[in-house]
C-alpha cells in the first residue's frame, strides 16, 4: 500500500541481486541522491517497464461502457432490499465508469438520487437530479425525477421552488401528453398530494447545514504563532545537534489546549485493499466491495455518499465539482492517465509525484535545481545544503526563564526571516535519512521513480502541440531526484490520516448504539506536525477533520517542556522490546523516553492486561518459562507455553462467538461467550485484554437482544480493562464511555446516563475539542435526558 505491490518489489530486488557487485557498490556508496537516481535510472530496461505496465493494467481505472449497466443492476437489487447505502455506492461505481453526457451516467445519477431520497439526504438528492438532467436523462422518465425533486424541496421548506416545479411539470404534460392514462392518473394524484404539502408547510423556513464550516471555526487557534505557521503562540521552535528540530511550551499548557492546526501540504487517499487475483484476469472485473475511494473525496477527504467522478478515469472521485476542478488544476491532469501505475507503485511514490506537482506553484524549481547542481557529494538534507538563518534560540533554565541569544545556526525549512511555514520549502527540508536506508530499498525507490518519469515523458509526447506542458517535463531528471528524496523522506515523515468509523454495536439494526474504531483514511505530509519528536508516552493527542490535523495537549505541559507526539509504538500497546525494534527499523533511533527508561532499567513484570492468574487461588503468576503463583501460601506452577496454548484456544472460541453475533444467532452467541468467560476466569487476570474482549462481546450481544441493563453491566467490566491498559483519561476510555452512555440512554437510566455523558464529554473534549461528532451526540443526549422523567433501567419487554 505505502510501497509498490509485492510483484514489483520482488522483481526489483531480484534485479538488484543480479547486478554486478561493482554497480551495487556504486549505488550503495553514493552520497548524493542525484547519483543514486541517475545510476538507477540508467539500469531501467524496456523489459522492466513492460513488466511494470502489465502489473498496472491489472487495475481497472479507465472508463468501461459495459460497467454502468452491471453496477446499476446490482444497485437496483440492493435498493429493492432497502439497503439504500449499498445501492448508493453501487450506483456511484456505475457513474465513475460512465462517459459524460451518456444515458448510462444519467440513469445512474437518477437512481442514486432515489436512494439518497430514502436516506433523507435531500440536498444531495437534488444535486443528483440536476446532474442526471444535465447529462441527458431521458424525457420519458422526467416526471419521476421531477416529483422526487418536488418532494425534496417541500421537505426542505423551499416552497416557492417546489411550487414552480409543480407548475412546470403540469405545463410540460399539457404540452406533451405522452403518458398512458394509468400513469397520468398516478401523476395527477402525486401532484395533488404535493400541492397540499406545500400549503401545509407554508410557514416553514429553509435551513441549511454548515456543520463542516462551524467545525473549523470551533477549532481555530486562539493566537497564531509568529515563528511557526499553523501553531499556537504557546509553542516555540528549537534546534539541537542531537535532537534536531523540536517544539517546546512557552507557557503552562492545560489539557485540551489546541497547539497545532495544520492542513496537509499533500495527501493521498488510501485506496483500500484491491480484490484478490486482480492482476490475474478475473472473470468479473467489476468489484462490488466498498472501499475508502467510494466514500471519501479524493482531494479533501470529506465523507460523501454522492461522489462526482473524474471525466477521464474511473478511479478519482470527489465530493463536488469544485473539488474535482481544484484537483485537476493542481495535479490530476497529470495523474489521470497514470492511475494504474500509481496504484502499482504505492502511496509513497504517489505522494512524491504530487508533492513535486504542487511545488510548481511555488516556483520551487529554483531551489531544487540549485541543490541538485551544487551538491555533488552530499545528501540534499545535509546541514551544508541548508540556508543559515538568524534565529532567536531560547535557553530555558529550571524556572523556564528565557535567556535569548542570537546565534547563526542552520534551521532547515525556515525562510530568510526565520519563519517555518507549511510550504514546499519545509517539505523539501524534511530529513530523508538516505544513509540509513538499505541499498536495496534505495534502488527500489529510485527505479520506481525512474519508471514513473519515463511514463510522464511518454504521456507528454502524446499531448497535442497546443497543450502547455507543465514545467517539470523539460527537467524530469531534476524533478526525479526531488521525487526520490520525497519517497525516502516518507518512511519517517509520512503521517497516517485517520478517521473514526462508526458501526452498529451489535447484530441488531433496530437500536442506535454504535461502535467506533479508528481507521487509516489517507497518508499526508504535515511539515509542522513533523517537527514533533516521539515519546511512547506522549503529552499530546492527534486527530483529523478532512485533511486538517489538530494536535491538543492530552495532559498538563509545563513551561519549557517539550511537546511530544507518539509515532505509533505506544507503551500501552507494545512492550519496550517491540517498541524499540519498530522505532529502530522505521525511524532509525533508539527511544529514551521515560516509559522506555522505566521498563529498561528495572525488571518490570508483564502488564496486567497480559497477566495469567493462578487456577487455585487467583493470584497473579510470575516467572519466565515456568510460572509460579505469587501467593506465599500457594505452590501452584505451570508452563507459560501451556497457558499460551490455552489462551489461543480461548481466542478461537471468542472468534466463533463473534461470528455467531454477526450472523444474528444471538442466543448461541451468549451461551458460548458465557462459557468463554468461565474458562477465562480459571487462568486469566480480571484485567486481561481477552477478558475485556469477552465482556465487550457480551455487551454487544445483549444490546442486540435489547437487554440494556445486562449490556451496560458487561460494558462496564470491559471499560475497567480499558482503563487499566490505556489510562482513565485516554481516548480509548472516551470511546468506551460514549458507548456506555448510549446504553444507559437507550435503557432510560437517566442518572447513570447523565453521569456517563459528562465523563465521556470530559475525556473526549481533551482529545478532540468541541467539534467531534461523538461530543455533539453526547450533548444531544444530555439535552434530551434533562427534559425526560426518570425511568428505571431494565430489559426491553
């Protein structure tokens, strides 16, 4: 996904292994990225390009006139089953494969408008009706969509437009009476009904939602930093020979304070998994599975059910015509014909290309040309290649007092005034760590970029002479070096853009209890976020809205303390050995944060969420391969391998129970889960993560049965395990409290619900701020509860 597909990686690594040692040594010992790129590029042969092109053709990213009827038929099946979301996605797939101004695209838009209507998405429904008509929707079918349009306008309170649509419809039928008598009678009845609705809603005023706009207003920085764009005035940029650039607090910072609000310089949507065997000629090449690309805008990452496709390819989809045009102007006019190749070469290569395309608008070519021409024996990210900038370096004493002194020190990414901004200069100066990457990895990146440059040249040669070529075509070798640098940078500087995906808590569709999980939506580059150093126990929390990253203090940060971010390996999810291995292999450093020091310098027992307990007395077991009871009065001992095998068997049984739950076999799921819980009690601590998983599954099952009291009881036990593992103020606890609040709310346990709502709000506010969807939902619950009479919690009758 980040890197090229496995077939291309294997091919390139084999090619590397067959190279003469002298050539391997030349590439391995090259200090300058320019030399690595040029040497590797000279080794790219026509047969290599042919192999890569064959892989790329496995991705069906063009327009296929046979696909729209297939997707429309599949969407109709979903529609008949009242699965309107599923129908919407399939109609969208049909739209993406259709050529503009064809019957196919107009029919798919019209059908999608019907599904959106039943999802109460009236604004989107109206837009799809307009699109269907714009693309030539058949005249004989117009009455159907016009009636739907009127229904939407009435529901939205746009009564004048609704009245005008009715009059237009009546006029059209009077002028062209093409309907059969039975159809005409149905139409007349519908028109009369809609006229009455217009009259009944005469005083209704139109309302528009501006949720996203208000969201961004609510998360604005209180006071912007003069030294660092997108950062608050509470932080300052420092530099150290060992630590590099980093941020510190210039004052005491409270939990929840917004420290950084930065839009990605560049981002690429994670395409999701492609169907197995896609490269091997499937009989049915049209995939009906839902991926991120079907639900999120490829430019702004906004969630949408009504995507607007690129006119030239079936892959790129957007939330609006405006986003589509912006993407086209900035980069997609170059990427459009390269969709299959970019999916084959992976997200890192795609980001590298898009970064250089965006650089054209900043006149960054001068910077790149200068660095490429002047640096022959050094990496472009070495200190010698950076501008020397006069900055104010603060020396903070024990009390945090500032002792300013002006020193001449290289600050990569800053402009001549010492300001660090979200621009290509900052991106270009992120460290590539060229010396730390393996020769094979550098060769893979260089050969992939070389192949991409060849394809850009080929695409440019096919353009008409009147087309104005982008600036990079004439200097592809220079831009190729820049792309290689970006690809190497991304291993350490890529930021996963995540979103919270909500699904039903249980197998029942009748309740409104949701389960949330974090998913990776896209990958981006955030120059300011990249300034933060890592800690396995960070003092900040990162979240995303669209392409904007927000960093908030997750705990109190004292003046002069460093602002720290977790790069992935968190102390509550990994042991110290696994964390160090991950950080060393991906980020090339050994972590010395307090959490790692604590685990390194004294014997630390396994965490409670991984602990086994004595079958005889319940005390925790201790030891290595042979575990002994921790109680002085008990002599029980058992091998770790035996307990590990027992745990694996239990995990398998829980998996079976969860599958029973998903398939709606609730009573069987309850029975098996209760048996699993009984087995777990015999050898796992009460705070073991598997115990929490069992309790959570029981909560889901009882919620599906409508027994809110039992569901809440089991979820509270699961919550205790989450608190032990992640801490009482962690974001994980916040999500669990949100689920518990929903259960109490559904069971009309007003005091318990209000208490849980306040706890969840307090935790989630620190991590997300007021704009979070779950916080908005909690506030709605609170408002409803405060106006409701107390009703005891009990099972549904």
